[in-house]
C-alpha cells in the first residue's frame, strides 16, 4: 500500500490535473486524487454507469465536490488550458525536477527493496 501512496504523490506532483476515469471504493486512484487535492492540483472525474463497481470512485468524488465533472475530451482540454495559465502565474517550476520538492517527506517505511 505504501508504494501506491508514494506513486500517487509523484503523479499528482508532476501533473497540472488528474483525471479519475475508473476506481472502486478501495482503488489506489483514491490516493492519487487525495494527493492531487493536497498539492492544490485539479481533480477531474469521468462518471461511468452507476451500476458499475469501478465507477464508484468518480461518482463519489463528484458528489462530494472533490472533483470536477468531465463529460467529454474538450472538458479536459478546457480545464487544462485554465490550469496551466493559473499555475504559471502562481509559481512556475524552473526545472521539472523542482516538482519533487512539493512531495514532502517520504513514507517512514521505505525498507522495501526496489
């Protein structure tokens, strides 16, 4: 579980926005969405059929106001255009590796081998 959480933090830090397409209630996509929000990144979600277990997370995020509804590809493009402009005005990274500084401390137990 720790590796999924760390991966989520890295994905969120390197992205202007995160799009959650599928995920069950216990999906690792939940960590990515959580970390994106904690890093003040945008979270978008594509709702699937309400009868599908893999659509539970996007529906939950939208319902709770933790993600913006996406209904087509243009929604993502429009949101990214706005996100990139806002992010550049706020605090641009001079070097892409600077994004790693926003990750904070690594999990305490990283004794697992690579």
